[in-house]
C-alpha cells in the first residue's frame, strides 16, 4: 500500500515529461491572446477560469473575429465536452470520495493528467488514496499552465511563429497512445476517431472534437461484440 | 462583457469536468458501458492528433510532403520503441525543425 505522498509524487512524475509540450503550447496560447489585442489580465484570467488550452485560443480567436459571445461560449462548451468522457472513466476510481472532494478534484481533470492518472489507476485499482495521483498530475499541469501562459503574455511577439510550437500538442498525445498501437482493437478505434475528425473538421463549433470520439466509441462497442 | 463571457465559458467547462465525477453514480453504468469506456483514450486523443498534423492554421489540408507528417512518423517510431514521452516529443519537434530550417 502506497502512502498519499508516494502516490502524489507518482502523479507529478507521470505528467512531468509532458511539460515539453505543455509549456511551449502555454507560451503560444498567451502570446496569441496578446497578439489578438486582448488585455493581459483578461488573457491570463482565462487560464484560471477556463483552464483548457485549445478552447482558450478558439474563444479569443472567435471574439476577435467578431463572433457573438453565444458562439464563443458554445464553442468552448463543445470543445471541452470531452471531459464528460474523462469523468465517466474516472468516476469508478473516485467513488468513495466525499462529494466536496469530488467537486474540488474535478477542476484538475485535463487531458494529459487524465491520461497518465488513468494508466496508473488501471494498474493499481486497490490502492486507497488513488485520487492523490490526479492531484499530483493535474496540479502540476495547472501550475505549469499558469506559468507558461503568463510567460507567453510577457514574451508575446518574441516567440517566433516559424518554430511551429503548436506541433508539440499532437506529439504529446502521440506519446500517450502510441503503446496501444500493438492492439488491433485500439488501432481500429484510433483510426476511426482520427479519420472522423478530419471528415468533420468543418462542422460548426469545432464539434469534430466530440463527434469523432462518439463515433469511435460506437465502433469500440461493435469491436467488443465481435470479440466475444 | 468579455469578462462575463469568460466566466460563463469557465462555468460550463467546469460542469463538463465535474458532472460525471460528482453527480453520476457509477453503478448506473452497466458492464458493457464500462468495457466501452476503457477505449476512451484511444477514442478521444486521435481527434487532437490528426487535425494537429494534417490541417494547417488556416483550416485546410496540408500537402503530403509537409514536414509535420515526417515529424509525426519519427515521433511514433521513437515513442513506440523508447516508451519515453520526452524522447517522443523532442524527436518529433527536432525532425520537423530539421526539415523546415535545414532542407
């Protein structure tokens, strides 16, 4: 049985490598906000209030492009709706937590933290203090996101666009799923999702980001049925 | 007005994170649903990966000789064999930069 502190540290260590993509992306995110002409305080406040990389950029781009507030809010909601799926997966491991703790820990559920903590949970179902892993992973991502978006706001145009730092985002997610390419069922689900995301890329409100996972999960259900 | 919009967007985002964790009883989900949920990472992350590689900042498809495709292939190979997140990200970025800056 691991102590709270040990699990917390494991959470930190599990997401630490992803900083190679989170920090550049945070810097880009802060810099874009300033470039689009928003006030530094506002751009930074989004990192606390919304705390979701891609959705923050889309939100500012839409508003600066003259879109209505309703459209901007809807897009953020659609982009971040994938967290419903993360929550459904995590709920199994947080079952025993008090309601208040569930409310608090939910704020820290983000892509990379979910992915790495979920891998830990699957292998260590019987540990008592599982949620400390997500506190470690999500907390680390939160701190780094705050610092890096602030850095981007300050550095602004000093970050050369030619570097294409946004490319670090797909790379970090490749690192998360790449070990599953040895499993045929997972490959089928991944390709379904990837192709659907390209097919539906122009769907309104960036909804490809939730449409393609839903299609892929239906395919996963079919695959499970065939496996039996 | 922009502030109000951000706060609404933040509240909605928080609800997306919280709803399933705090408000839904896990026992309501049957075994089949739980089995399908095991595929969530594989079903979600390619929707970030594919457009991040194949679609450029202007929302159009890249050319088949785009350096991002080479970078992604290198990252997949390095990631698969090294099982190391840092090596995956760095190898992908560097191979991408080598093509755009040196070739």
